[in-house]
C-alpha cells in the first residue's frame, strides 16, 4: 500500500487533534506526519500512533517533501501559508474560512459532490460545519424531488469557537452556580445558561457571515444556485454537536414516510425518528460519532410541498476533521494522489 507524508497545521487545536485521532482510527496510510502550530504552543508533545511527536512552529520551509497538508489554524494562517504548501507540491485540505465563499477551489462533502475534487488546483476546501450536516441529509432528497427553499435555524456548540470557548463555558457555569458574575471573553455575552443569535460577524444585510455561508455553500456543494436559503445561527451552551431545525419546500409533494425511506439508505445518514418513545437526535448522545443524524421528520405546516426535520452531528468530527479525511480517502481510492509526486 502507498504511504503518504502528511502535515497538520493547527495540530494543538480541537480539530487538529481530532484529525490526528481519526487518522489512527481509520488506519490512514501515513509514512511521516509533521505537526505545526502558529499560536505559540510549539514544543508541546502529542501522541501519534503511540509515539511522542513534538509540535513545531510553522514557517515557509515546513512543507518540503509533504504529500498532504491539513490546515486548521484559522483564516490568516491559511492565507499566509497555503500557497507555500501548494508550491512545495502538497495537496492542501483547508478547514478555514479563507476560500469558502470563493469559487476558485472546490468545496467538498464526499457524500454529496466528491466529483468536484477533480478540478482542484492544489487546494480543496472543507465547508463550514452546519452546512456539511445539512447537505448530507438534504442532497439525497433533492436528487429525487428538487428543493426550492430552505429555512434553517442552527444551534451551534461552543466547540466551534475552539478550546478557549469550551473553557469559558465550563468556567461560567461554575461562576453562575456559585452566584458569581460570568465575565465573557470569547463571546460577546455570557454563554452559560444563555443563547446568542450571533455566530461570526454581522454583515450589512443584518445576517451574519455564518448565515451567509449556509446560503452560498449549500448552493455550491449541491450544484443548485436556484435554492433559496434563510438561516439564523445561534450559539448555545452545548460543548460539542450542532443541531438544526430545517424546513424545506420541495418542487412536488414529499410524503414523510418516503423521505424517511430514502434517508435510511443514504450514505452518512442515520435516522432516529420515533416520537412514541421520544427518539430523536441529541448532541450529547451523538458526540464522537461519524454520521449525520435526522429525526422529527414530518410534513411542514407552512410549505405546501414541505417537510420539517431536526438534524444533529458532531461539528468537530463530521463537521470538520472526518470530512477532510474522507476527502483524502476518496482521492486515494481514485489514485489521484501520487506520493512524492
């Protein structure tokens, strides 16, 4: 079996560490792995395949001889170093916001549009996490009955804002329970026992950038520029796992039982839907798993040809690290990446 030389930029972050963990779990064929950081945590030691590996500070010489470089260190780092990695001959999977709203690089979810990777120019972009889980569930339905309109509210965990956000939620919960004031640092307001309808920055339209991504990324990935999407993204006091209340208008009527049948056979989807025993996806229960879960599937009461549903996935795993590794696995399966090439 071919072996690949791989670098992880942002290795000490939540997504970077999850990426390393999944590589081991799926026995990805790695002959050499280099770990890099840009946040001052150089010198930290992480275990890779039971061996202690030192995390290094990233520089423009970091990518020599690498076949694959995974970036998850933020937009500024990606914009500064991705071109260097590509010039060094590496294939880049970028998990930042740097090119998600630009059309030059393929934005890929393997269950939906894996064929788009063929047009990469050295860079493949990982979509934003709430988009990934939504399109994995909606694409099998769209192929059968084209979608016209989506109304979605996402309930996004603090993990999407990184380790410091998880620490802030933990600290604030203790502060509130002890009767102390909760002082926000990562978020604009207290997140413990609270909801913040603000994920990413606000734009002139009144929508946030995250909400805009739900529109534009969904259209790009599903190859459906005509789909209308209105989104509200809410940060919630949950550690890991994004949830979405989704209302979809289709071209033709769509019986819920038919949609449930289609989704039960769709790749990457697991149906948990039995309201008689309160069975539906929950972020606490699905954390650490690979699938996108769907439940509460019912006829929408506002759209004539509509369905309503509840979608949940681990935003660090399938919403980031796993999606990137699945992209690499598909590239290798098609023999589109030659080690040392």
